[in-house]
C-alpha cells in the first residue's frame, strides 16, 4: 500500500467514530419526530443511511437503552433517554433553586458556599459562591471531586446509606486519607457519622484540605430523597461552628423550595 493510500485509510479510521456519532444523532432526531414506532426502511430513507448501517447502529443503541426495538422490527426512543433527561432536569432545577439561598448564606457569612451531589463513592461540586475576604481563599472548583468519608457533604450521604452500606464503602475504598486529619478507620467513621445523624449537620475539619474546614447540611427533594449537600467552607482560622444552625436552616429552605415537606424524611 502506498504512503498516500495509507494516510487516507488512517484518516478514514480517525473520522469513523465521529461519523458514527453523527449517524446516531440523525437516527435519534428522526425518531424524535415520530409519535409511533418507525420501521427500519423509513429510518434509513429519512436519515440517508444504508439500511445495513442504520440496522447496525440501531442495534448498538438498543443494547444501551437509547432505542427500543419492537417485535415487528420497528424502533422508538428508549427509556435511557428519559432517565438522562430527568437527571439533567433535576440537577438544573436544583442549582437554580439553590442559588438564591446560597447567595444569602454567602452574604451573611462572607464565606464560600458549595453545592455538592453524590456520584458513586465521591462528592461532585456542581455550584459554588466564591469568598474574596482575604488572601486566604477556599477554592472548590465546580466539577471537582472528593471522597465521601473526608467531606462534610459526603458524610451526609453515608449516614443515609445505613450501617451495612457504610461498612461496604469502607471495605471497598479502604478509607484513604486526603490529609493527616482524614478519618481512616471504620470505628472512628461510625462514631463521626452517629454525630451527623443526631445533629443533621456534618463537619470536615481539615480532612479534605489542610487549612480548610466545612459545615454541611442535607437538601431533600419532594420525595424526601437526599439529593445534595449545602456546605460552607472557610479557612481554618476563620472557622465558626456557630454557623451550623444557619447552614442547616438554609438547606431546609432549599428543600422546601424543591417541595420537601419534612413528612417523608427517612428515620
């Protein structure tokens, strides 16, 4: 094979994944415009794809739940799209609902306020306000992650899990430290989580980052599910545990705005 031919072949291979994604999007777009299931022949015609190409891509999309295939060989949008859409909607709604209360808490304390959600064994920060009070700043980048057992918000979610799942988490992760202050032993973690359970507020005392402390309280949706944690982050020298009731009240305010009445809170 000549150098020119080899280069062309490599270019086609490099472009192939993009082409597949583009064809998937074409198929999804066509399916979205039909209320009823669509036969393969019609999908191929409306997308301009060869029937064998459309069939192959639809097969992969069916396996992942993005498309459903009927017995008669017809296709429609799959339940996975509904699940993803609901997740996006809930997170957008959460952030939009939480921000006014976060800004009020920020104004009252002058400190950074964070909104964190759970993703597996980690907390992901999805929104924050920034403190510019001094040269000592707390930086929680939106999208940053941290282990559940070292974060104040993560401890809220661990409490929600119950004792058996807490022990599974400890065994699975090994409770690795982020700083010398991190809790790395299960008995100590269980004692810490018992305090969180009793007071409905959690603390991170230099456990994620040396010199930074946090107070967090849980945010629940209209079904009583814990969906996020609201945390106040400060440099250790400015940390004030007396802010805990204010953090808890702010989280409760956001929960009420999401439709939580308090009646469905798990015991």
